[in-house]
């Protein structure tokens, strides 16, 4: 006899586990299938985010940032730490412990919410049946009243740079170097390439980042991307724009990377190469040929604005569907689907998704940037406040960047907030809340903020929209 559940979720990343946990909370008999295994071959939940993405990358970003602070910046504030050194195996092992703690936490949350975790591979068959293949090869069919597809994504591989053992690696391999490469190449100056390039550059690698596009971080507000590029270059990241990688040659000693830029054919020699050219949906083998659903030519599952597929009772969430590939976006979609299954009318506000690049300074934004507002012909007022005049930033000896707020010229409603600076990932939450509640710049300006705090820069930028920031001289409004 086959197993039967109200809901079967395929994939236990942030989208899938979010869906499964919420289904469990709502009293639905729920199973969540996930095929991931840790380095020792044990089943793990948490998906890319916990195992090979957000969490391990932040563990290494935070550790490497602390090292740079101690090495380069402590003496300026009166702390002499002497020679400090890096213990990479320990740093990597500690990162693995952080991951193990959190993935174990998901298993605990499944238990606590009555979700049955099923290690192995899921495949959607016809008529709401899910084929479940365990790691030992045993196959059984599960009947479901609802199926939620959440298989996530995997790194894109490109023919000019095939992965080769530990020399040419993807983002997963770059989280596990056991020594600091002397020369490191990174293909792709996207979020992942910049974050991983920053980690190893801080720890001592000479890093060259090859990016095919002419523009640096095209999705970021131009003022911020321009300032960020200058800062990152100053930190030692050699970012080459308009540099398309055309081939790689690996020898025992090094990797030769061929690329084309405006000066023609070029080469660079590195010890390790990270391929960080984007991710694609992990939907290969997910859908049986006769299940009634196929992916598009790029592997995405088509869904409407509430993550329903064209098959009744089958939903898809997270990186395998349209929209930015971000953990929190997937979790919100998973929760929305769970609630809609039980008759609630939950929606995700796709206009209010925060984006963060965890470099130092961090780059964070929500809503529209100036280019987009101009392209859409929307009239707006802008207010900006630099951290160089923030008392808290000065006290902390970390004054790079600014907060910029864009508000509708007529209604004053906040349309976008863009932050370059220390803790931008935390500060952006204020902007997301304000925008969720349709706040105006004036609303934020009338709100009281603790002094001294980095948050005051958000307050001052809101005041600057109206031309009356207190702690800087305002530009005259035309
Ligand atoms: P995933 O997390 O990819 O999880 C899907 C799970 O489903 C996986 O465990 C997979 O093995 C499993 N699976 C797939 N197919 C099947 C199947 N047929 N049967 C059973 N199991 C299956 N996002 C952020 O928001 N913030 C960040 O700071 C951030 N940093 C990142 C850093 C790196 C280095 C990387 C690589 C990604 C980062 N991301 C970040 C992106 C984030 O990890 C993803 O957006 C997020 O994990 C997507 O969640 P998901 O649940 O859709 O899929
Ligand atoms: P993201 O999708 O944000 O992770 O960024 C990946 C980046 O890799 C994009 O900016 C692409 O332009 C870049 N990219 C893709 N292929 C190549 C290539 N062959 N050479 C250099 N950069 C590339």
C-alpha cells in the first residue's frame, strides 16, 4: 500500500522547508523529500541556502572581515593586536559546524511541526502521485492531495570553464578551499562571485574577477554600483569589465584563463578558478513525461502570481520559478502556498523584496532605482545621506557609503531605498517595512530613531527627500 499525505513537498531548501513547516502548523499531514547529503553522506535538510549558499558564505565573509579589521583597522582605534594569522582548516571546520547546527535545526523544526522528512529523490508522476526513491535505491509511490515543487537551483557550468577537481570549482568548491590560493580567478562579477572573491581576497589571495558585461552590477542603483566598484578595487579586487572568458587550460601548477576584452585576446594565470556565472533551476528529472507539466526551455516551472502551476493542486516555489533567486523570496512563496491550500488569501509582495550583496561595505536595496524610475517616466524626489557624516559610523571607524531614498514626486510614497554601507543588510529591513505599509518619505522623517545609530542615516535620507536633513547641508530644491 502506498503512503498518503495531504501535502508532499519536493525539496527542503528555504522554499520547501518554509512550505512544509507552515503546512505542518496548519494541521496538514505533510512530507518533505530532499536528496541532499552532507560531506559524510548523511541526509541533510536546508538546501543550498544552509549547506552551500547563504549561511556558509556568510560564515566565511564574517570571519574574513574580522581578520581584515584586526589586521588593517584596529591600530587606528587604539588596539594593537600584533601579528595575526589565519587558520584556514579551522575557519572551514567552524563554517561546517555552523552549517551542521542549522541543518539539524531544520530536522528539529520538521519534528516539532509534525512534518515527515523523507531523505531521497522525488519525482512528480501523473495524478498527484510522487515517486520517492530512497538513497538505497528503494522506490515507492506517495499519493498526495497537493504537491509543492521546490527543487531549487544548481550552479551553471559553461563550456569554456569545465569544473576540474579542486582547481576549477563552482561556488560550492570555493567554500571549501583548505589553503589560501595565491592567485585566484573568478568568472562572473555577480553577487556570488563578488562575495566569494571578497572572502579569499581578504584572506590574502590576489583576485581577478572577469565579467563579460561592460557594466558593474547592472541591477544596482548607478551611484551605488559606481562607488562600490571604487571601494572594491581599493580593497584589491581586480575587476575586469567587458572580459568574456573563452577558454581555460589546467596544468598541475596553474589554470590559464583566456578571455576577450576591448584589447582583444588576453590570458591570465591563476592557481584556482571559481566559476560563478549564475544558477539554473534544478528541475532535471523532477517531472515525469506524462505528469502534465513541463519546464520552459531554461528549466523553470511556469507559475502564476500565487505560485500555482497549470496543474490543479500542484505548486512551485523558490529558485525553480520566476523572480530573483533569493532564500527569503522562496520562503515567503512556500508559506503563501501552504496558507492558500488551507483557503487563506495570502499573497507575496514582489515589489518589496530586499536584495543584499554581502561585501564590505554591503549593498542593499528594495524597490526601484533611479534608472528604472526614469525609464518608466515616474517623477520622483531623491534624498541621500552619507555615512561619512553619521556620528555612529564615524565612531565605529566605518564611514563608506550612503543611504538613498526615492519617493514619488506627487504622493511622496517611498518607491525605492538603496544603501551602501556597513550593516546595509540590517538597515534595509526598515525600508522594507516602510514600503510594505506604503509609507511616505515624510512618514519616515516623522519617525524617531535612536541616536547614535546607523539607522539615523535612513531617517536623514528621508528628511533629505524633502530638503531638510538636519545633520548635513541640504541641496536646494529647484
Ligand atoms: P534550494 O535551497 O536549492 O533547495 C532545494 C533542495 O531540493 C536541495 O536540497 C536539493 O538537493 C533538493 N532537491 C532538488 N531536486 C530534488 C528532487 N527531485 N528530489 C528531492 N530533493 C531535491 N540567497 C539569499 O537570499 N541570501 C544570500 O546571502 C545568499 N547567498 C548565497 C550564496 C551562495 C554561495 C549561493 C550558491 C546561493 C546564495 N543564495 C543566497 C541563494 C539561495 O541559496 C537560494 O536562493 C535558495 O537556497 C533557494 O531556495 P530553494 O528552496 O528554492 O532551493
Ligand atoms: P549572477 O547571475 O548575478 O550570479 O552573475 C553571473 C555573472 O557572470 C553575470 O554578470 C554574467 O555576465 C557573468 N558571465 C557569464 N558568462 C561569462 C563568461 N564567459 N565570462 C565572463 N563573465 C561571464
